[in-house]
C-alpha cells in the first residue's frame, strides 16, 4: 500500500521557520515521477493549495499568501519533497498535507482534485 508521510510540523513563534517533509512508504513509489503538492486546511476553512513542484523540470507554484516565504524542493536520493517555511505568521496555522498527482507529467496544479495520493497531515501552529 502506497502512503505519503508528512513530518516536521509543530509549534513555532511568529517569524520562525519550519521544514516539512513528505516521504513515500510502501512499495516502490518514486516521487520523481509525480507532481507533488502541499496543501493546508485551517479550522473552518477550505483546503488551500500552498505550493507544488512538477515532475519534469521541477517548475514550482506558490500561492500568493506564501510567495517569498516558502520554498518547495525535492531530494531525489531520499525520495522526499520538502516545504521550507520561513517568516511564519499566525495565519499560516493549519494542518499541512502533501499529495501526489500520478497523471501530470509536465506541470503541477494547485487544485486538490488533481491529486490521488494523500498523506495524513501534520499540524503547524504559529503562535507566541
């Protein structure tokens, strides 16, 4: 059974940083061939596409709310995708999910409907 596992969430003060990781477990599931997206959902709000990275040229997308603060990257050797989050704000508080899109070959999408594998989520809380 294929699973995506997020880690790295926690409690951080405003202005702080966290790095989230998304790793694949189960049988061979090479994340290099999948578009990977990071999403978040705060209480009472809809799930929001935060960032994604394409499987081909590594092109990226960032929501306006995180642009310049968050960076998505791949470590092919570790079969892991990261989301580096800097200058965190209280409004970044949410459960963060990573997801894999098995059909997109050249780009990535911010719409969660494009993704068919999901992790269980990791809580990020930004508070003083």
